[in-house]
C-alpha cells in the first residue's frame, strides 16, 4: 500500500493491559494517546492496538486484544506460566499473526510502542515497515527478541540520548525522538507556595522522598497519580498524609495541569534511570520549575533556567533546590518546554522516519540491526 493524498495508514501498537484513555495508567499511555490524536489531526489514519476501553477519539479503528483461557488440563501442567504472562503472550502473538496477514494491504507503517518481545521478534515476517520506540532501559525479553531477529524488520528510536546509549550494545543504530507534549493541554499556571509530586505511586518513583523533602523545606506537598503498588502506598505514603501532605487521587489531565500550575515547584524523585521524564516536561510547560534527581534522561531536559538537578537520593539537596527553583521566572520555565518538548517537533520527527522507511524497499536501516 502506498500513501495517498489522504495521508498514511498507521498501526500503533501499545499495551494490551491498559486502555489508552484519561486518566492515563502511565506515561506510555499518555504518549500514545497524544501521538495518535496528533497524527489524525495531520490527516493520517490511525489504527490502535490497546486494551478494551480505549478512547475512541484516539484512533479511527482498533485491533482487538484477544484473550485466551487454557483448558484445565493445560493449566494443570507443570510448565504453566502465570496467567498474566500467558495473556500478554497470546495478545501479541495474535496481533502479530494478524498483521503479517493483513499488514501489506492495510497499513503503510507499523509503529511499535509496546514493551513486549513478540512485535520485535516477529517484525521480519510483516511485509510492512515497522518503527519501534524504545521507552525503557534494556530488558531480558527484548534483548532475547533482538538476538533472534537480529534487528531485521524494524528501525529503532529511543526517547532520549540516555536511553539510546543504553541500547547500543544490542542495537547498533538507535535514533532519538524525544517525547513531546501538547503544550495547549499544559497551560501556564499562576504558581503558588506549595510543592507538587505527580506520577505512578510505585517504589521506583520515590514519592516518599518527596514527602521527606517537603517536610524538610517546610512547604505543603500535593501528590497525584494512580496507586500502581497498593502495598507501597499503604506502607510508605498513606501514614504520612495530613493537612500538609495531601493525596488528590488519579486526576484527569486537565485537573492535573491545574494542580501542577498552581504550585511553586515540582519534585521529581526517581529511584531508577528515567528513560525520558515526561512529568518533567509537563511541569515545565505549566511554568512550574522542577527539582529532580539527576538520573536517566532527565538532565537532557532540566537546565538552570527551569530547575535544579540534585544527587540521587539527597533529600537535603532537594529541599535546598526547591527554595532556589521557586525563585525562577515562570515564563523562562515554560520557554524551555516550548523550545524543546512540544508535540509538533515529535510528530514531525516520527513522520520523517515513517516516510523514509516506506521509501526504502528493504527497510534499509533495519538491516544494520543488532550487534
């Protein structure tokens, strides 16, 4: 199939576990939702593979997630894997088998955002070019898939220079397309005296350290986001909630933007190397300076005009940084995001990759593949 005047026909592969809708389960879901809508706004036809219940406005059509229940005999076998593993495997095996049959006649390009190994392993049989965005550090399953496929059938880009470098021992050629956000959806806020932390409430995101830093600096802290680890929330967050540490729940995007924009500083406390740092870009777009642990891709976004970077785990430095960041000009903070984190630049970059792959009969660069 070739691209016509009406634009490209694009299949976006997301998570089979989470619907692409607000409030988002995580940054990947938010990323795919915004990308899908932006591509449609440019006149392209988007088909989405994601969990049931996804926003119908995010795509023109959907590739259904198929479920599988093993027989009682199979489930009793000693080789039976956890049911979630089996559900993931079946969902991606089915969609990749379907795409290998219909892809050449239905789609110009497949854009893989899933974290599953099968889209990469089966890319060589598709008959249609694939672009894979690497949203995470290397995982054993994806490394295994690349060992099998040798990188054939897909070109790879990462969401930051840090993440690209982390994959180069497996994939020699990794481009960089930084995540972009819809700046209109994260308008400049008035600011205030309080601090804010937002994201998934899991141990590796480190919200408990934000609580400690806020207490040290003597400012009220607002928390928002999905409780992805109930035990962590119950043991490490809930006991500290009071009038100075408030949890607002899992807010939709508009409500979250209002909350972030009403605060003086956003605290970003990862206990792992963030591949990009979407919450950083979102906070800056609201004019809210960021104090963040210097990990992963975050230093590629934060500079002295929009925030402060501190040593990972250093609560005293975060508290001091919050006082410094609160004095920054909010117009300068937003200007940083406008210059480097807008969705327009991201979509332009992805469309460049799409057209280049479509114009390359052998999907050129993919044959550089794995190391």
